C-alpha cells in the first residue's frame, strides 16, 4: 500500500496528461485482454460448444467488460466505484457455466446468469444487513471450493491435443507455460510480474507450435473487422429442471464473486490515495452495482459473467496512476479489440495445455486467497470447524463420494452435486447457528439527537451490571458510548440520503471478556476512523470535536466505521475488567 507522497502520482479525481493516461491504459488493457478471452474459451471448449459460439462469446465478453470498466471509472449515480477497477470474465463461474452449457445449452446459461445477477443488486443494496451471513469464513471457504470444483475440469484440458500429436507436446507446452510464469512471479521486478501471464502463455505457444498445437488456421479464417451477430445463442424463456437445479449454484457463485468485488473495492481505495483513508463502503456498493450490470448484460448476451480483476490493484500500485481516465482508456481498448476478430482469434487459438497450465496456476493462487481471507479473520475452534467441514463436504459431493445412489440423477443430484453449492449451504448454516446460539444482543433504538444520551447511558449501565463489570470498566464503557454518540451527532447527514429524522440502533453483547457495541444510524458525512487516524497531525482549523475523538481512541480497544448508502455502522470493542 502506498504510504508516501511519491507512491501515488495521480489520484482518482486528478487528470494526468493524455499521453500518460493513454500509455497506462493501453499497457493495462494488453495485460488483461488475454485472460478475459481465455476464460470464455475454456468454458466453451470444456462444454464442447461450437466455434461460432466461441467467437460470439469472446466478442460479447470484451464488449461488456470494456463498457463496465468505463462504468466503474466514471460512476453514474450509485453505479460504479469511481476508481480504476478492470472488469473481465470471471473464473469463479467456470464450473457452473460448464454445467449449464452441458445440461441445457447457452440459452439456459443465459437465463441463469440474468436471474442470479439480480441477487447481486440486492446484495449491493442490503450489504450492511448481510454482513453477518457472508462472513470472511463463508467467503474464504467458498473461494477454496471454487478451485476444488474447477481443477478437475481444467486437468482434462491439459491433454486436449489432436490424436496424432506427439505424446511429449502437451507436457512440454504446459511445463513451459508454468515455468515461465512461475519464474517471473517469483523473481521478476513488479513491472515484469504484471506481464507474467502474457509472457508465459506466449512461451507455451512457442513450444507447442512445432508440434502443431497452435492452430493458425483459426487466425487465417477470422475476418479483420466484423461482428458475429448470427452466433448469438438467444435466451431461454421456458426454464426446465436444469434451470431450477443449477440456480442455487449460480446464486452462490454470484454472491461469492460479489464478495471478491467487495475485496477489490476496499483494496483499490487503499492504493489510490496518497494519504490513507478509512474504507468508504459507498464506493464498494457502487462497484457491486456495476458488477451486477456486467453480469446482467452478460446473461442477455449469452456469455459468461464478468467481475472485477484484482490485477487492478497491482497496476495502480506499480504505476502510481489511479486516475479515472485510465479506466476509460482501458474500457475503450477492450471495446475496439472486440470488433477485430483477427486479434481475438490469436487468443482463441491458444493450445489447451497452455491455457490449462495458466488457469491451474491462477486457481492455486485463488485457493491461497481463500485461505488468507479465513486466516486474517482469526481462526478459533468454531471457525476451524466451519471451514473444515464445509470444504470437505463440498469436495465429497462434487466427486460423488457421499450417497450418490440416494441422490439419483434429478434435482438433488444437480443441486448438491456441485461442490460450491453443498459446501456453501453447510458453511452458511453453521455460521447462522453460531450467530443465533451466541450471547444474546441487547438492543436499544432511539432518535439520533442529544436527548438520547440518558437512554443510552441507562442501557449501557444495565449491560455492564449484567456482565458484572467493576466500576472502572463500566465507566470506560459509558464514556465510549457517549463519545461515539457525540461523534455521530456532530456530522451532517449526507444530502443524497435525504434530510429526514435520523434513528440510532445500539446493540451490545459480550465477546469473551470484552464488550462488542454496534451503533447503526442514518448516514453521516465523515468517517470516524479517518478522524482517529489524523489525530497525530495538527489540524488546519480548530476542531471542537477533537476531544471526543481522542477520548474514543483512548477508551475503546478498536473502532470500525463502515459507511453505506443510507446507513452508518460503527463497531466498537471495549475491554472488560482488567
């Protein structure tokens, strides 16, 4: 994360010279365009789709990814992050899209994507309400299950070569790809690491070409300019059993993909500013809405869904250019390339072993990302049980190890036979059980005004008395509650959220020996975490509220302030008796 004034050359609201923006955007587009098309090709080839469909799906994916990358950058209302978040085909959907194509064809897949995209809009609108369901434990587990589900499909691609090909061709091409990408990731400078997928894929193609693995005929047959409109697969308006059986899996993957977007939306804010700020979850909600638009358009076009690419964060860190116009340049390049089938054919012709080797490495890193999400949240015996049981139940169902005869071949077989669905069901059920059987939350609802202080003090005194806290700990709890209320009262409401009377809901429960307080109110204008971070700096103008922030920082063990559209959530932990 950039921390000095030189790390970030241009913030999102700043305008670099056109030549700088064009160069940075073109570089990023060239790095990302291959993975965007390659994911589509893998899904279509594994599902044994026609060349015409592959050409259409690649065209639509580039077009939609470009448009949504621009939307993320420019932000229209509440749609878009206002940051450089590159959109591209989602690898998380490989398994479910292959299943949909095999079971019902492109029309069924399109219907599933459209319906599941609506849940992403719902998640964006109600992100604050679902924070206790889609916890880091659930998210990390499902991400790990995605890799366990997709790896068997990708492994079959490693030997996808013509029958008369030399037996050494596939291993050599795959090994060249893995070795080059791995070496660049492990030892190359940051700028070269960004190019590692492109260089590795090119190396694999060079090794495989003498064996006849790289099909140049596809490139020769492709037109220089054109649009494959006649290959649009259409839309299935009469969903059958396959649709209803696969819908839960699509919803789960959509929500998990949305959670990955949440992570990218948080991370891009950290690397786009010279001076660190607390996360603005309204930016995250905007990125989710743009992601939902991309999924909806992908469904209507009959191509696999897209998502934000984490490489957006790496590009911003390496180049130091986080200006929005770079995102516009990237999107325009994607759109232009879509209308040149000859360029797309160069990627479509990539041999199966090369593509599989690249995706295998990608999935390995995705698995570690899932583990990292779980570990960073802290692992106790409860979380360990959730992750362990959910993961292995998902793997077992995916491979048909659990009661295959009882499931048969109907609805349950398709529903539970997908490891992501069965594993996610177990994880969510266990997390909800932990939440509902944990210490009961005491709750207070009042108007957000100074007159609420006596009610809040009485509420916290009762909570401390029931927990049998001593006078010192009880006094510390009261001070934290008072200063948090004062901080929320001091801020002006966000004009975009209306100026009606604001309500405050306070909940409290024990977390071991400590207290966990949660203040939920209408959106206010300033992030408390930012104020706490800036206390060490001399203020530009006198701030009467600084004493409240200093007291809050002193008496609370931790403070987290999450800002959403229409809702502010301040989570405070207070240590119990010492």
